[in-house]
């Protein structure tokens, strides 16, 4: 089940979540039963337009010959512990950077955010951290690692028993509702939405950086 959601970055623009698959799947069993496997672990991903950042030597001039530093988040990985009442998800990632002027040693510190989103729109928590790229003299590229973590209430991320029963109840061929998709029920969809959580990681960008990423 692929989820695409929107959330607010820096209070300015909403961007769609790219490539962030949920931990649930829908399995049709021999055409007469539907089993839903839903996890309380949040999906983890990088929202559109926040996975890379570009800075320029001179403000207001966004041409290739004015590039200073570019960086991208890659190798996003996550682990989840849902054995307790609070589900903990830990994410790690790499930041790879490149600079155009390789003269001298240089440090570049980049802020990033880790946001927990519920139901595709409600921001539960947001934390901002930073990662530092260390360029040696004459070095064009540098790499650093970052991490993020979040707790989610397990009860809030678990479907109510009655909704789970609607989804997983076995249906026999010939039953009036055998061919009906329980996920087409607005109440079921709303319940799944309420229990859907995501941990989103991306660069903490300003308005100009977001606009550049969205329009280039």
C-alpha cells in the first residue's frame, strides 16, 4: 500500500511524500477472504523537494556558474521496536556533498528535520538537527552521517478491533458482501488514516531553497 501525503515545511509550502511505502499490505485469499496486515511501525521516507539542498556564492543568482555547495540525503534506513506501549523508530542516513571551490579546508553545516506525521496531515512532533560536512583542502566531495528517532503511541497506531474484524473477516463465495471491498467503506478508510503514522526526514530549507528545488 503506497501512501502519498502532504505536510507543511517551514510553515510555507506543502509537499507530497515521495516513495514512502507503509508497513501494511492487503492480501486476497483465494478470492473469498481478505486479510489485512497492518503494522504499528511508522513508514519512513523523504518528502519531495527536501532530499537535497543547493547553496550559491552570490544571493539571488541561481545559475550553474554561481553554485557553491550541493548536498543530498541518501541511504535512509530504519529500524522499529514495537514491543512496548511506545513504538520507537530509529532512522539513519548519509549526506553526500560537493563543492565547486576546492581551495582550503572547509566545514559546511546543514540543518535537517525529523517530523512525525499522523493521518497524512497532522504534525505530531518535529525536531531539527544538523550534520556537518568536512571538506579537506583540495577535496571536492565529503560525506557525513545523520540520525533521527521518534516515539509513537502504540494504541493510537493500532486499528480498533471492530474495524480490524471488518477488514479481516472471511467471506464465502455467494455471500451478499463477498465481492465488496471493505476498504471502500469510508469509516474503515478513516480509521486506517487515523492510525497511519510516518517519520519524515529532510533538509530544513528556507523559502528560496524550497522554491529552487520545486522549479528547477
